C-alpha cells in the first residue's frame, strides 16, 4: 500500500527577552520555500525534509511537502507570520482531509508567539482540529526544545536530535519516518510522554561532544532497543524563554504500556538534576580571553567563542565587549565575526575598497548587553552581497545569507560586518569573504556550540567567554516573570 504523507518544516527558537519580534520578513531572510522549491534547496542536505524524503522513497510514499521556513532566533513570532506559515500547513491538511495517512513535521520545540507561549503546541492543536484524533502525526525536534504537554497531547511521535552540534537532523527524520511507517501500517500505536525537572536548562546546554550527556545519550539509544520503547529524547532546553513550561525534559515515544518506561525516563531526568552544578565550560571574562589571545603561540589558531552574543540563541550579534578587549590587548593576526550592524554595513557599501572609514561599530541595539558602539578607523578590505553555500558538517550544501556584508581591518584584526544575524557554524562564513580562519593566530566568533563541528578541526585551542550580551550565562540578570519558581539556577539552593 502506498501511504500519502503531508510534510513541512517550520522552525524558530524564540528568545523572549529580545526586543526584535520575528515577523514574516524575518523568515523570508532565510527563505520561505513552498513545495518543490523547498525540496530542491533542502532535499539533499542535513535537514529534516531530506530524511522524510529518504523514508518516502524507501516505502514509496506519496509526499506533499507544504513549506520549509525558519528564521534566526529572536523575539516572539508575530501572529501574522505564524498564521501565514503555520496556516499554510493547516490549510493543506484541511484541503486533503480524508486523503492523508500521516503528517510529518520538522519543528524546533522552543517557538513562542506574541499570542501564545507554545508555538508548536498551537500548530499541532490547530492540525488536530482539522484532521481529527486518529491521523498519526510525527514530529522532529531540536534538543533545545522546551517540550510542552500540549505537544505530547497532539503529536503521536516526538523525536529530538541526539547531537549538539546538530549533525543528525536527517538521521532523526529517518527515525521518525520509520515509526510513522509502522504506525500507518497498523503495527504500532505510539504515544509520547515527558518527564521534566525544575531547571532552566541542562548544566551544559545539552552538548553531546563531551561530558555526561555522552553517556545519557548512549543509555537512550540502548533503551530504544527495549520492547515498546520506540524513541528516547533528552532535551537540554532553551533557557531564554520566559514561559511556564521551560526546562530540561526526557521524552519517551512508546507502544503499549506507559508505566514500564516511566522509571527509565525518571532515572535520566534525575541524573540531569543531580548533575546541575557540573558545568564543563570555563566562561572567561573578555579581558581574560583577550590576555590568553595576546600570549597565544601555536601553529593552529586559538578559537574564542562568545557564548553570550550568539545570534543562534537570539542575541543581537552586535556586542562589542570582546572585540574591544582584543583591540585593547593589541591582539594581532586575528579575525573576528560577525558584528551584526546593518547601518555600518550600508556605510561600508557606499565606500571604496582600500579606503579608511570612520565608524561607530556595533553595540547599537542595547548597549546594556555586551557593550556600545566602538568609534574606530577601519580599512575597508572587501564588500559582498553576503551570500554563500556552506560546506561543513552541519550546513554543507545549504545556502546562507548575511545580507550586505563587508570585511574591515582594524589594527591586527580582520572583522566581518554583516546585515543579517547568524551564528558561526561553517568555515565558509569566513572564507566566502576572503578570510581564511585557519591562517590566523586568533579567531573570535559569535556562537555557543555549533561552531565546534567546523572550527574544532582547525583549532589549536578553544576557549569560551561571556561578554555580558543577551545570552549571558548570568541568568539572574534576565527579567524572568513567567517561569515557575523555584527553578534552578535562579534558585540555586532549592531541593526537590
């Protein structure tokens, strides 16, 4: 039998503290692609739609792909954007009601809208209202999902990626597709439950390259071979969402009796809680990071990652504290990026390559978080439309777009100035603009963890710092008002 499956990707990780709302135009920056256009661009990369299509070919499904849309993390998604993109998915399901055997969705799990704290739950609820309670729905999630009860209520299958950096998005989609195939064939009747602990996030943001998560993921994979255990997902959560259902969760998608799997989920959740003080990273001050960079001497570069100004978590990407510290320390033979500053990018595009330009660089969104504008004289080295194609483990083959982009030289540092925010997770984000990070002694970049997949192989050493930008690790600085209290680490002495 040939099954008929509706697919879509609709992804946003919402930083509720950001002043920048995520409207329809914000999704358009990365591309709102419908139908075959989405398949053409994303269908052979490390994406969920690629995994959906792999399973569709294997089992000869008839697939209708509705839309692929994602925006860089920022403030709440507007009702207009949600209704236009999510509405297209719901309308397609409505139009084919009675003619579908299943639905597969690539979501994130941490979307907040300006009218709902639970964007994914809202979308799934609207779909259920259209297709009824029996049509199976499978969902892939980012492991930084803040999974809600409503998501579990309305989706039969929920599976999160098991790697951070996320190099298994396609594989996870295949896993979800296999389970959907078995569901549509009547072999299983899956459901998903969650276990939560009162913490904003797992102690190490869910990183899977080192630390205790390595063992927990191994336990999850082993448990998935047990009878009735279809998928186990461990979600480190996204702490910059001021919502009631924030925090680390363990999900089990199962067939049969839920009770038999509850103990395993609780055991992993307890390990996450018990490990809450075990932070692996040393978060250097910008001054300390700059001093390490000044003294660094190795054949391969020192990578300095500013966790706090990571656009991939909704930070503005225009913090200047780290760059200022590097300049003050006289660091040379270095590159740095990105500084998200549309105003300066436009100014540079009106200048001539080789010209020395007086700039007020960065720090224009909110100087309280990461520093204000730097008044500098910079030599313009390169200008570009900002378009590139990634070639790394995460983004290989995918189109990226920084918008109008320039490279400037200030003393010993080459600096990438861009219009559109994006964290650094692919070497082409430097190389496409004439900067080879492997040839520099020091590389400063804005990212939390995803940079490691592409940049660790060229690095002699990696350090991280907290510049005090919007994604600071000092959560006490953030004006939480909706998270349940007590919650760790806002209430560090709490017990459960």
